[in-house]
C-alpha cells in the first residue's frame, strides 16, 4: 500500500499572526492575502508552494526542502536556521530578510533581486551551496 499525502490548499486565507510552530505542512499550497506575523518556526513545509507576497513572518528552523517561492515578493522574513535545500526563489524580490544559519544545497536564486539581506554567503547569483 502506498502512503500518499493529501495536498493542502489554502487560497486567499488570512494567516495574520497565526502560530503554526512545528506543524506538518508537507506539500501545502498557500495562496494568501496576508502572512504578517505568521509563525512557521520549526514547521515541516518541505515541497510547499507559496504564491503572493511573503512579508514579516518567520520560518526560523523550518524545513523548506524543495519549497517553491517562485515569483514571490519576500520582505522582512526570518529564515534563520531554515533548511532551504533545493528550494527555489526564482524571479523573486527578496528584501530585508535574515538567512543567518540557513542551510543551502542547490538553492535556486535565478533572476532574484536581493537587497539588504543578512546571512547569505557569496554566490554566483544563480544557485547557492553551503
């Protein structure tokens, strides 16, 4: 018997100040109107898909393996200690984010605009390994 996870879809859901610390959100699809103050700390959001603006929330120590932020605007987000292996930030605008202690392995930043972020090691502008 195959163990298959059900995809969770949140469309236009208000995540303002929601606390999802440590939750299992594998393969979740989130299209939202507001993530301000949301706490995804230590959550497993591997294979998650985000669409829209990601602002002023925390993914501290979250598992974001294979997460997809393609085309998002990401502002003032805490990725401290997050596992971002194989995640894609392709064509995103990323400003004032904290990536200290984050783990990268083939993380895709092709076409991304990155401004005023801390904790990103030097990389060629396309893929990041550490």
